[in-house]
């Protein structure tokens, strides 16, 4: 008598298991990022620029750089892409691809961005918004969402 290994019983459920793990991981990362955004509200702003924008697994990763009196620094901003169950017609993949292209278009290399940085640890930063800092020292862009 041949027995089926117990792990094979879970094989039909692997997409649900994967999505559950991915959702938990994203919630933990988003919680960490929201705390960072909250702390950054009192930080000074610096002019920055986008270095690269690329798709990295299930998010778009924007790398930016900024200079302050203590040196030049880089940071990363990650935007989650919509994830759904795989479908036979590729609608989920098409939706992810469309949003990824739009996010990359919104942050092309060389684009001006405003960065908030921790004055005690200048390498810790948050991408605040697209735009430029005006002469009066205030940013002229619209703040990004809390999905840092």
C-alpha cells in the first residue's frame, strides 16, 4: 500500500498560504514604516533627487540621494503593488504591471524630491514628496501617502 506524504495534502492550498505569509510580512513592514513617518514629522527637510526606480518583487523601489552639511546620503522608498491570486487570464499580473509602470513614471531618475532626515542620524530618512524646496526653506510638493 502506497501512502501519500502529508505535505501533499497542503499542495492545493499553497497560493493561500503564500498570500497569508506575504500579507503578514507586508503588515509588519508597513507598521515599521508608519512609525518612521510619524517620527519624521519634526525632522528637517533636504533637497534630494531620484537615483533609480525599479520593480523589486512585489513593490517598486525608489532609491534617492540627498546632501546636507555632514555629507551625501541615500535612502529607499518602497511602494507596494496590488497582489491578488493568480488567474488564468493574467488580470492580476496586468494590474501589477500597469501600476508598476505608473510608479516608475512618477519617479524617473533625476526627478527632484524632498527628503526628511533625522538630524541625529542623517542616514535615516523618509522620502516626503516630489518637488523642490523653495527659497523660504519650505517644500513645494504634495506629501506622499503613509506607505513609506
